[in-house]
C-alpha cells in the first residue's frame, strides 16, 4: 500500500522501516532529518508536506511524542484532517489522552476520513522485531483497510471498541506494567537482602504464578542494574499521567497503580528519567538501604 | 520410591495422588479421614503414626496449613525429626516462615536427616495437573535424592540456596502475585467504567508487555465475577503475612506489595476470605462505585 508515516522517533523509525521491508510504498516526515535520511536510504521517500503525503497515501500513520504534536499534525492548518481525502485512513499510533483521539475521530468523520486510534505495546524491541501489540479503536471497516499496514509492524492487532478504546486499553497496559515493575523490584530487593541465588529464584518464579512478560524481559536488567532503554522512564510517566487522568474522569480508583507511579516518579526525581523504566528497582534499593 | 505424605488438604490431596500415579509406594496421614480414604482407594496406604511412616519411607513430605501444624509434625514428640533415620529425606512443601524451616533444618542436620524447604506455586490446578513450580532450599544432594518425588508433582524444580531460600522465593512469588491481581483489578474497573469490549481489551493486553500468568488465568474469572477457588484469599493473606514479616526482618521495603495486601485484606473484611483471591476485583469495584 501507499503509506505516509509521520514521526520517526525511537518507536516510529523501526516501525516505518518494517513498512518498507513489508513491501509498502512509504513516504515519511519527521522533525529530525537523520532518521528521515535513514528511511530514504532504506527505500522510503521524503514528503515535503503533509498535503503532499496525504495526496499520495491510502493510509497515513502518526507516531508522535505527545498530544501537542498530535493536535498540530492532525488538526492544525496544513494538517492531516485538512488535507485528507474521503476514504483515506488515518491511524494514530501515539499514546495520548482518549479525549483527544475522540475529538480527532469526530473531525475525521465530518470529512469522511477513516480514523483509528491504535497505540501499541511491545517497546523498542517489539518495534524493531515487528512484534508490537496494537490496541485499536474505530470501525471494523477502517481496521480492515489498514490491516496490511499493521501486519508489517505487529504480531497482534485487536479492535477493542470505538475511537478512544485503543487509548484506554493502552492506559491499562501501562498501569499494570508499572505495578508489575515495582512489585518485581520489591521482590528483587527482598531476595538481595536474603542473599539467595537470584538467578535460580527468578527461574523458579518464571515457572510459577508470578511469571509475567515484565519479569522475563525486565527482571534480568534489574538484577544486573542495566538500565539502557528500552523504554524510557519519562515516556512511561507520560503515559501514566494520561492513564490516571482518564481513570479520575471515569471514576475508576487505582490505588496500587497510583503508588507505583509515584515510585517511578522517584526515578525522575533522582535525575534518571532517560533511563529504562526498570530503573525503578534503584528506588526500592534506596528505600531499603536508608538512601 | 517409598514416600510418606502428611497433610491431604486442597493442595496435598492431589499432590499425593500424583505420587501414587507416578508409581511411588505412598503412605499417608491427614487430620480429615475423608481424603485419607480417597488416597487409600487410589492405592496409598494409611500410616497409623509418624514413626510407622518414617520407618517405611525414604522420603517424607509435609504439606500443612501453617507453622503451628508444621512445628508439631516436624519437631513435636513423636514427630518426624524424633523418628527419622540417618539418610532419610524430609521435604516440607508448606508455606511458612523462613525462620521456622531454618530451625527445622538445623534439627534435621543434627540427626543426619536431609531436609529441604520446598514450597510451591501453581495453585490447586497445578497440584492436580502435576505442573507445580517447586522453589527449594537445602543441599543439592537432598534435592537429587528427592527428585523422583518432585518429578511426579511438578514441572519445574529449582534449588535456590540453603534451607530457607525456598520460602523466601515463595514469599516473593506471593507478593508479586498480589500486586498483579490488584493492578489487573484496577485495569478491569477502568475498562468497565469506559464501557469498552473487555474480552478484546484483554486479548490485546495478553499480546503486550502487561501480559502475565495472573492476567491469563485470573483475568477471565475477575471479568465474570467467578470467584470459586482456586486459591482462597485467606491462604494468600497468610502467605503475605509471612512475606511482609520476613521483609521487615531483612530491611526490605515493599510499599506496593503492602498496599496490595491491604486491599486483599479488604476481601476478608467483606467476609469473603473463602473466595478465590481474584475476588479482590470486588474491592476495587466497591471503591469505584462509592461502595
């Protein structure tokens, strides 16, 4: 398919590369020109404007840092909604507030543009390997139109409900994940204090009811204090802000998620917001050593 | 092997049955005679006393409700240590305080009895299916002697360290698990409040970083409010009391685990301690509806 891709960051760049590898005709736009050049060398073309991109694309994908950038790119003058054509599919894969994608969805509908909110889980490694999990909100028709695009980037694509449902599911993914990371951190510190063989203990935990993807993928990093991202703490905190604001709006009380978010915020307070979110184990180590 | 088994409760009964099925010569003792009769019908023999059992067994396994029962059976007059013989293997698979098993281990060593603390994860279904995860503390020699016994009951057997290391690992299993269950509950309530398709949302979450054994096995029960045990809340709370006491003794700070434990304690406060621990979702539903 002819696909436009806007936002070649940590996630977007490998996602766009997988689109090229998957045989799609990809045009790209991004703030940093280094990643744009990389994509051009991989076989994509550089679009000079959003209007040029929408004219040439059946599907336009955005993967942007936050709501400010998304609002500008989607709804601004010269943006996607202003330039899209009836029948085009606009897929936003950023993690933003559910209310913003509902607003974008309404504006798209008024212009006969299909819209999906389709945030992902799986992190940089999932983006590189093309094994992301897509949580989509929108119509089944839009999803089927965009399916070849998703298939090049993801191993799981689920339609959860109307526009906004993808963001809500992503919010839950992020709150469960932060709680898991902190609980695993607490367990590691207990095992460290007891002086047992942590690798064996982890192997046993992986065989029991405590097993999780977070334990398998982040546990070893935590044990070895290897906090190269991965998924940066500041990005997880951004997502958690969205999740807890949505929870408040909906009247859903999330005490463990909120406490875990506070403990991850302590990573930022230590000046480590650029480290992988597994660095939250350092906060628990600090609490447990008078630090 | 000739195996003695003491404690035919929710977990012990199916574990002992799997020993019989695995071709072991099993003798049993339990407080309730119903399960004893069931085991005899399955091919086990009824031992009239611990001394009769130890004389006839290469390995004696205990699976008891708590420290009071274990202390009595292990260290009491007419108990296992008093009646064991040099070279016999005593395997305690109960979940109790690490300090108690260290004490039992020392008493065994003085009598040349091999001792392993070997608590399990996997719940009643793991006990029935023979797919428990065993977290063992003790010597490698003792583990090898008892391995045929473990193999009949478990799919994963790990030696974590000296006596007590099994209990510490089990403690971590239980604290990670309670935190997971509460975080999943919070996510379910958020999705319920948003009115999205929860089955689809869960399918998406299982494809992402939030996936865990708890999500897969307990999520559907929580969504459907099916709280038949499974693993009773009161038993999880007992284990969490052990875990948090050990954590305090070792100076390991576990804020999320402690909060999650409190929220699970609210299940007990509702009078639902006999329900499956997944019933903690009802506490979050209550908080989120002014209940």
